[in-house]
C-alpha cells in the first residue's frame, strides 16, 4: 500500500525539509531536492512506520476487546437482590 499525502501535507513536509536543511545542515535545498527526499522517505521508511502504527492499533484494540466483558458487563437479574 503506497503512502500518499494530501497536497497540503506534502507542501508542509517539503517546507519542513527545507527548513531542517537550512538550520541543521547549513545548506539550502530547493523544492526539487526536498520533494525527492520526501518521496524517498515515504517509499523507503514510510512502510515501516505505517506497519508499526497498524501493529500498535491492533494491540490497543485487542486490549480493549479483552477488557470488554469487564468494562461493559452488566449483572443480570439483580432486581430481587435489593
């Protein structure tokens, strides 16, 4: 599954990459270099981040499902026990 960014997220990511290089690498990069770096990161590193996020979501959901009986259980036939 290819990771795609919205146009707004892509613009902001490119601006962030350019700012990072300017402040930390003391080098100016243009839109083309920043775009190529972004595309590389999305293709090469993005799947690892995406897969970890899916695994985290699965673990969270599994934890919630395991506790479903405890958190949502309502005792039955309690009227006469009052």
